[in-house]
C-alpha cells in the first residue's frame, strides 16, 4: 500500500484534518466557483472517510477472496459466486486507484 497521512481524519469547515489537527485536504472549489460551502463540507466529509473506506474495502475483499460466494443469493437457493457481482470488481478497482495502480 502506498503511504498516506495516517488517520483517522476529521472534516471541519476549514478542511480535512489529521489526528494532530494538521490540514490533509482543503476542498474549496464549491465555494469559489459555485458558492456552496455545504458542498465543500460534504466533500471534506467524504475525503475524511477515505482511510476508513480504504480499510473497510481491504477487509471486505479479503473476506471475499477467502470465501466461495453468497449462499442463498439466487432465488433457487444456490450459492452465487463472487465473480457474479460487479461490486467486487468496483471495490478492487477503487483500491487500485487509491494505491496509484490504475
């Protein structure tokens, strides 16, 4: 994994802050170009969740790779294989993007 500023991060109206209160990111495009401080704060919250989302995706994909699929997902009760779910591919691609691999 590429190194990034350790979390947890938190969103404030001034931007996204690391545990020591240093600015990690400062989304200001909404207020500069569209006049939307609410959009800036929503963007800051999404950015602040990034380390947690990354960890969650890694954990979920680890579970996926160690298991067969979802039993009972199909109406006939058969097990659905993970390859049937586009979401698994989307999650893997999101992690690659975060690592700079795509």
